[in-house]
C-alpha cells in the first residue's frame, strides 16, 4: 500500500516550523533534512526539505519560496480527549498565530488547525436533535472550545 505524506510548502521557514511542531506533539521527531545543491533555485546549503513525524504521522516541509501560502481550505484536526488537552494544544499552536471561530486557529506559520474535544462530535450527533442543536449553537459562539460549556448548552443549563 502506498504511503501518503502531507507536504507543507513554506517560503524559508520549513525547518523552524518542523522544530516547532515536534516540540508541541509527543512522540515526534525530525527524521531528515535535505539541502539545495549547486545550480538550484535557492543558494546551495539552504534547507530544501525536512521530513518529520508528529505522533506517528509523517510530514515533509519544503522551502519552495513565496509563491504559495496556506489557507483554511486545508487544516489539521487535533482530536483531544478532554479540556486539558484542548487547552494545551490551543495555547501552543495559537501562540504567535491567530485564533479563529469554532475551535479553529492559524499557527505562527499560517497553517490552520482544528482543536477538537472528543465530546464535540458526540454532542453534535446526539440522538436528541434539540441537544445537538444547542451544542452547535454554543460551538458557533466560541473560539477555543469549552467542553463544560458545550455540555451545559446541550443540557439546556447554560
């Protein structure tokens, strides 16, 4: 079976971004760094690619130049067990970045992330459509997701 590896296009910050991401996620490491050689579109010795692993998922960062930038059409979802994990990943990933609505943020490199507690999909798919609607309405008013507030909204006790 083929391996699918997300490639993240950076101008020149691929190595710094990879170092940042491996510092945030457990069981992560930089596996390899390659460099532009003579006659390449960037100066010889400049970082070309960085292969790294985030908690078992393989990624490549490429320093391809300023031609392409990230937008919200692609994001990475961080599935969190509880509020403590939501708080940790939200704080780390949004530092120097930009908070967005409904658990979305952009990190300091412009990459979009969704920081999602496991309670959210459970509440949004609740068999009681009113509970699910109330949870959805609460989520739509949040930036960082608040598990207790989502439950309170679903229960109608907010």
